[in-house]
C-alpha cells in the first residue's frame, strides 16, 4: 500500500513541471510525461504485488485536521479491478498529450492541461482505495473539480464553458446525495472506517434510503439515463485525452461506488436488482440510439459511454438478483461480466477517443460530414479506430466480446430459478439489440469517416505523430490480449467477486466459465483473419491495380453530395425511435426554373431531458426567484428585523 501511495504521489507531482512547461519548454513537458509514466508503472507493480499477497493491503494514519476522520487506505480485489484500467489509460493519455496538445503550439492551455490531468488521475486512484467516509468524499470532490477544469481547457470556447457549468451542477447535485448516503451509513455502522462487506442488514428503511441516495449520487457520475445530461457536452468539449480518461475511467467511479456500498449489505431486497436492471436496459438501448443520431464524432462516442454503462449495470443488476435469490452462479457471473466490462470499456473507449482526437488534430473538425476517405492518408489511425469499433460492438476476437458473453451466461443462469424475473427475461434480447445497433452505428462512423471520397477539402496528407500512435498501439495490445487470453484475468475477477461478497467464495469463476475455450476460438479466428489477409495481399501484389475513385453509382465524376450523410445512413432507426429522439428537421428546397442553390436538409437531435425539460425549468425558476428577491429584499430595515424575529420563533418551536 505504501508503494502504491508513492506511485500516486509521483503522478500528482507531475503536475508541477506541467505548469513550468507553459513557457514552451520541451524539457519540462518531457519531465511531466516521465513522472506520470513512472507513477503509472509503479502503481501497476504495487497493485500486482498486493494481489499476489494473501492479505489485504492497508495504510492507516491519524488525521487531526478533521474529527472522526483518518487517512485510511485499503487496496483489495474490487478496487484493483478499477485501478488497472485507470493506470493504463492515464499512461496512454499522458504520452498522447505531447503530440496532440504540444506546449509550443498552445503554451497556456498546454500547461493547464498538464496540471489538472494528473490531479484528476491521482484523485481517482486515491478514491479507489479510500477506506474512510470523509476521505472518500474529499477525493470525490477533488476529482469533480479537476474534471471541471479539464472540460474548460479551451477557455475561449463558449460551448466548453456551458458544458463545464452543466457538469459542475450535475456532479455537485450527486455529491449532495452522497453526503446523505454516507451520513446514514455512519449512523448504521459508527466508526472511522467504511463497513466491512456483508456486515449490515438490508431489510430496513435505512438501508433502502442508503441505496436510493447512492443510486442517485453515483448514478450522476456514471451518466446513466436519465442522469446523463452532463456527459455528452463534457466529453465533446474536453480535449480527447481528457475525454478518454473521463469516459474510460472517471464515470466508472459511480459504478465502483454502487458496488462498494451494496457490498456492505448481506442480502439485498429484490427491488434493488430490479431497479438496476430497468435503468440498465433503458440506458443501453437509448444510449446507442442517441449515438446513432449524432453528427459530432465525440458526442457520438459520449453517448456510447451511456450505452456501455447500461451493459455494466446489466451485469451488476443480475449480481444483485443472484444474491437476493441465493443463486451464487448468477451473482458471480453477473458481477464478473460487469467487472470485466469495466476494464474492457476503459480500454476500447480510450482507444476510440484517442483515435477520434487524431482525426480532429489533423482535420480541425469534429463533424462527421466533413470527413471521408481518411484511410488513405491516416491508415494507422483508421486501423486503431476500426479495432476499437469491433471491440465496442462486442465482436470476437477482441475484449468486448468476452465481457458481454459473461453477462449473457449470467442472464441464462436465471433459468435455474423457479420464478424468473421479467426484467431478467428482457435482458438477453435487450443486450442483443444493443449490440446490433452499436454495429450499425460504427459501420456508419467508419464508413463516413475513412471510406468513400473526401466530402470537403481537408489538409490531411500524413498520419499523426508517433507520440499519438504509440498510446493507441498500447491500448490495442491490451484489447487484443484480453480477447485472446481472458483466462489471465480470471484470478483478478475472482478476487473482485470475493471482495464484493464473501458468500460467493463457493462459486469459483473458472468452474462457471470455460475461458480456455474462448481463448481457443478467438485465437483460431485471429489466425484465419491473418491468413486471409496475407493471401489477398499476395494475390493483389501479383496484379497491377490502378488507384481509381470509388464507383459513384453511375456518376462519371465523384460527387461528395451523393454519398451517405450522417442523417440518411441512420434514418430508418431514427424514425423508428422518433418518439424518444424528437429529431428536428429543416429543409431548404430550390426555387425557380434555374435555382441558384441546391436542396438542403439538416437534422438535429436534442437531448430531450436537458433541452426540453431542465433548461426551460431552470430559466423559469430563475425568473421567479428574481421576482421573489425583489419583493423580499426591499431595502426596508423593519422588514429585515421581522424576518429575523420570524426565523427565531421558528427555531424555538422546532427546538421545543
């Protein structure tokens, strides 16, 4: 534990040379990268040593600044599952920054980014091993504020400030609920440390209130529907390496909080698991549908984070139902699928955001309709994006398939129950629909961006620098490794399951899942793909193939306007889900015999909850508050004395 804390300190200290790099110094830029990478590597080593040790690693020190608080850290199996992707994504993002956001080109915002990025990563790592309520909430607040400052890195952008403000309001609303949650927990289990696993009864009103407050507070951080309002704007406007850390790691802190709080209770009521399952189905399906309707590549990826949070919650809901029904296999498989998808989503979503950042860095735009034919000039970025797309769609032989397969097995294990919950029956087709829609969405994104002909004259001649491609290669290697060798992660998942519930010690994961067969099938598929690629390349080398424009369906010359658009590609799906999307359409038809301009059609899909409900509600509430303030604060001293008298009387009545 001491070694892990030293690693986190090194990571946080890398923010200091990051500030000095704002002067345009490459030396300090490299210093902050070296410190961050050293801290990440040391953290991985410390976590691995902790897992190899039979006892849980702890660090406790007195903290005289805050009563009833202690500097208590504990690194166990559950926190280790979240720590590994956090360290990998942080390391990749730190190296990626040098090519993506160099201090020579952006000295002011470059220093800003290099200062708050390691602070966010360090707060996340300290949060994952905090074993004291006050310490947990303190790290939670540091994480929230660092995230806000990173969202507004481009401080001249009005959109960034708007997204940052919405994020700040949402995260502090959730934090307010967490204060109530931990206050009730401390009432149920007084002490300086968080309760032990399965140490509290879950059949009381107090436990129900703790669960609901935790669901609301941590749910805001996860971005599950309907608490997702901050997520698309924040991920879209933050720098791409920040989006990778926020989407791949930070939103999982909500998942970690839910898992940690529910681990304190022995047998959760049925409605806990059913509530989680219902929210999971809504988040996974509507998240991917909202992604399909987007024109901004980063907003599209942000909505896919909502979808994947739904998949994680699907496995977690099954785990809660398994404990409620005393079905150990359902609980173990559901939680294993959820934990593995936490790792997998962190890796392939970071890979996708870094690939998207590479495209934005070269083209200067996030709009999909401005892309086209990028594979010719950016082959490595196109390859890495394709790998991330295959992984997020849950296709073999990559890692997304393995975690979704575990969730499927957990769903099918509900058939052993005499009474099968309705939501568990709907989980399998819901997960299948999510996978199909994700495949449609990324077929659209990859086709519009990398294939076909350029839609606009973008100045793209070469791929991104090695400092941006190497982090993507690292994440690609991790995705491929988990896909072809998932058996190597089974001990880590087993430790996470045992930490969450000591009652699942009798259900070893290796006996429930044939990970070796998955590895064999994935390796076989990978060998077949490689062989076919080599064969086609050799046949192509024997022929003289001319480079010609893509066939334009009978048109002599390639016209960008006859290619698919972001709206036309997904029109069937967006029309089918029109009741939820409320897509707005604007058409401009040509007029006259010889029209001066062509016909145009533009579509925009709003966030219904934010744009149609919350923002109008807040605007009206603000107007009412201004009127009340003018009436109450009227400048008459006698009225103010009357307010004081009334407040004193009310306090006396309450005390009496």
